[in-house]
């Protein structure tokens, strides 16, 4: 079929761009004795370029017609690497906006190849084709989650979603570092809960309609285990507005509005009232006051909403709001809490006690850090206010992950997040106690081609060490 299309294009180009030119018309109508006109050098170049283009079109069509779907899919993902230098030249926020728009419009490759069998697993009664997910912050407004899941992620987390739209902090607010890191102080910029609910609701209705048309009888077991986004598992990260006086009320509103569309929900623990009401200039003046995208750390002794009493009260209210809603056979979505890596041993013990005592469904470890680990500490950009993500965060977040796995006795699923940029990194997170793994910054740098690479490397790591599945490897470095 592709070959026929190539031939058709070839004929159209010849008819429109070659035989319709006055020069060639004059040449073909003249007598054989007439001297051919002198062709300008620029025209020769144009003809050569046209010929080369035709050749590439024909060759591409021939190639597509002969290779299998898996090979072509791999070629498409590899081709996306060519765009990485272009995105690196753009302002970070502009590049991010373009990437989201491309995924929302389906202008990204779609993974057609099955995932390796040894990296599939089941968590919270849902089947994940692989444990590699995209963290919250990339698709803040749920515009592109279908395209992102199509890239081959096992799950995608949208948000953070606040009840009321807000612009966030003044620009510039995202900064790249050559060490494979990013500093951001976006401040929960987003369109708000109504816009997100409309998008999730429309997609949910479309999926239900498709399932009804395919299965006129009762849903199959496979359909029950699929995520609410259809092609994968969808998480919704809930946030609070900067000016809100009641954090719990904001989270409860998020539960009531969005939980029906989510396979799991996430609360990001932070003290929004104390931090967000302080002017950004104050933070730049005082080194002890540091602003992050999702939380404020004024002093390491201040435990924010991650303190035992505050966190316990918050989780109880949100769980009650979720459980009072009407749910079908699948039950309510699991509730997780995302924590910062800049916490003391006492903080971690308190969080673990709350998680076990209230039967929390999971923890995400970790958010961005306000610290500046080597080698970024020597970079002048590191003085920018904000949360650091990327490779320099890997060691710190993995150590916190290990501690939390031990403190929770391996009874609670943990999602390892922070600095993952390879299959080996994902494997280390799993050995440290993570059941699932998320990335963000590395995806921004590496693009779509990074996803199949990480999955293939992870499968190789498991096979090399004799593990038949992800679950066998979870927490082995902590036992």
C-alpha cells in the first residue's frame, strides 16, 4: 500500500512540478534542430533538489512497504532523537508546551510492540504492562495523557490539579542544568479542576462507548483490569490553591470531582498557606527560605503537612470523602501521598506510622529537592530558587526510598521517583523497594526514544539477575 502511495506521489510531482514548467514545455514543442536553451544554475539546483526529494519519497515508501510493524515502530522512536537538539535550543517552558501540544494532537509515535513479559505486574487490582510511569507535572491539565500512554508508559499521572485556575509564579521559572537536571518554581500553574474534569470526562465517555460497541455482553476480565484511560493506568495528582485557607477542603473537592476518572489519586504534602503567601523576593534574599514547585521548606525542623498530626488529619478527611462516594465492583481508587526527600528520620517515621495506621494505598518517593547535591552545587544556575529534579536527585531519593521501605515493612506499594534516566536506574529503584517507577526530567531531555530503551534495559537487568518478574526484585537490597 505504501509503495502505491509513493508511486502516486511520484506521478503527481512529475505532472505538477516538472512537465508543467514553461521551460520543459518549450523544449518538448521545439523542433529537433532547435538548440536547447541554457538552463540557469539555480534551476539546475532546484531540479536536483526535486529529484532528491522524489527519490527519498520513493525509497521511504518502499522501505515502509517491506518492513514489519515492529521494525517501523522502532525506527519512528529512534527518529525522534533528531528533534532533541531543536528542543534544547528553546526556552524550557516553550519546549514543554510544544511537547504537550504534540502529544495532545497525536504527533508522537505510538508504541505497537508488546512489552517484555517479565516487566508486567499487577498493583491495586490493575494490570500494568510495565512499571515505568510519567510523573505529575508534565501533563498538568490532562491534555495529552492519551498520547503519552500511547508512547508506551505503563501509567501516566496528570496534575497537580487545583480547584481554581492559577497562573503560578512569575517567569522565568524553569532552568536547565547541564548535569541532566532542572530547577523549577512553577507554583502549581494550571487551568483548574473544571477544565481537567471536562477532558477526563470526555475521554472516559468515549472509552465506555468503544467498550460497549466491542463487547455487547458483560465486560471481560481483561477489560476490568484495564485502566480508566483505556490504553494504560491513569493517576490524578491533587493540589491546593495558593490562597486557600483550608488544604483539606481543596483536596476533598478534587476527590469529589476527579476520582471517578482516576485509577489512583495522589496528595502532595506541603504547607501551602505558610509558603505561598510569602513574596518570592523574600526567598531570593534569605537563603534559608526556599521555594519549590510543590512544597515550601522554611526550616528543616518544620514538618509542614508531612508532620504526623497534620498528615493524619488530612488523609482521614480525604479517605472519608472518597469512601462516601458510590463505587462499582472496582471500588474506590487507591490513595497515595507524595513526599519530599528533604525530611529527617523522625519525619519519615511519622509518615510511615500514618501510612500503616490508616492503611494508605501507597507512597511516592520523592518530590523535588531544595538541596543542591554535587555536581550541581558548583553551577551558578543552582542558586536559582526552586525544586531540583533530574540525575543529581537520584542518590538522595533512592536512599529515602530504602528507608521508607524498611519503615513500612514492605507492606505498602512505593513508587520510586527522582533521577531515573535508564533501565539500570529503574532497576535500582525497584531493588530499593519501589514497585513502580516514575520519570520526568529524563523524559524532557531524552524524548520518546527513552521509553522503549528503559523498558528493554530493565528487562535485561531482571533476566541477568535471575528474576522472573518485577515483584521478585522489589526491595531485595533492603532484606
